C-alpha cells in the first residue's frame, strides 16, 4: 500500500503543477484578483489583485482521481464519496470567492454559507451513518478497540459529525491567511492521516480509500506550494480551503479517529479558537482585545514575525502534533 500512496501523491503533485502552469495565466486574464480586507494587516495591502480560485489547481486532479478510482476498483467507493464531499464544500467556497471578486468583497453572508455547508455536511453524515461500506465506529485511543455506533446512538453522533465537519472546514479556512500556511500545514496533517491509514489498513477495509485521499491531498498541497509559497502568485481561496477542511475531517471520520485532529490539527484548532476568544472578549469588554489581531497567525505577524517564520513555526507545531496523533492510534 505504501507504493500506492507514493504513486498517488506523486501523480497529484505533478497534475497540480501542470494545472497551475496552465491555469495561472487564465486567472490573470479573467482578472479574478482577491480584494484584501481593509481591517487586515497593512503589509497585506500590496497583495490586493493576486488571483484567487487557486484551489482549482488541486481540485481538478482530485476529481480525476475519484473517477479513476471508481473505474479501477469499486472498493474505492468511499474515496469517490470523500472527494465529492470536498467538491461540494469547494462549491460553497467558489460561490463565496466569486461574489468577493465580482460583486462584494464581503462574499456570502454567514447565514448563506452556513446553510450550504450545513446541507452538504448532513448529506455526507447520512451516507456515513447508513450507506458507507463499513458501519461507523470510534477507535479508542492507545487501545486499538473499536466502539461501534449503532441504533439510536447514530442520531446524536450524527449531529456531532455535522458540527465536526463544519468546524474543521472553517478552521482550515481561517488558517489560510498568509502565503503558504494552509498548504504547508495541510500537507503535514494529510501525511499524518495517510500514516494512520497505513497503521489501520490490516483491520479496516476503507483505510485504502482514506489513504489514497490523504496522499492526494498531500500531493495537491505540495504542488500548490509551487505557486502559493511566499510571495504567493495565487491564493487557494475559500474554494480550496473549505474543500481541504472537509477532506481532512472526512478522512479522520472514516478511519474512526475524529479525535486525532486534536493533535494532528492543532494549528487549525488554535486558529479557530483564537477568533472565537477574540470575538467573545471584545464583546464582553467593550472593545478590548487579547490578540493584536485574529486569527492567531496575524497576532504574530503584527508582532514582527515574517510570513516565512510563521509558516515554519506553525508547520513544526503541526509536525509534532502529527507524530503525537500517530502514537495515539
């Protein structure tokens, strides 16, 4: 299986780079430059006009992988479902990006985006609970024991799954705030999930599907970094970040280890909670702030850290979290 994952990762990396070489001039021609937030760091104002929609560079190869998987092996059906989940979340992100570029830089309203992501999360949850190739379960950390989700337990568990998908997808989206950060961190978390799939493969049939997806996301992020590393030539936009978040969350769920994102996704969680803490504290204190700016990568940026330093440090934190997550399986 290791050779399969390496082949998938290499293939998606190459295809992403090819899509980038072909697509970047097209994005410039279409004039789909991102409008930088007025309340963001002043150093980002010069990035205004950098093309967005770059997530399509790796989403197109992923869609091709889904079709190929169904043709060569029907047992990889869950791989196609996970990629479909990513594409649906990408659709919500694409609409948000399009509105920001063509209509209003505010994008979709919170209610509109929540409705779309909520519907897509519910659809996946129904499949996961009732139609997946294997019954849903949770793997108990450090023990290898499986706790099956059956009967009435599927209802409350399903509600948690919907919230989980929504939270992780948006947490990855919040991480995508400086050049190369979301790509680098997600490459590491994808590699950790691929490692988890290898560990669980002897006892879990759908581990191959999850392994392929994780390897593909790893390759897609590596290929995208060719264009997104500092100074970025293109941004993945919500099109890419929402999709990657859905893929990470879906992969962990199908492996029965949603809890593994506590260490593996520590950067995403820190980014999301920094925003939540900032908002609550701001409202409770009448305008005071804990962080210079949230998400937390902007706090360090305003503290004098370069974008490259933030990416390096956050990636090392993600790497440590990934190794810890593998030890917990």
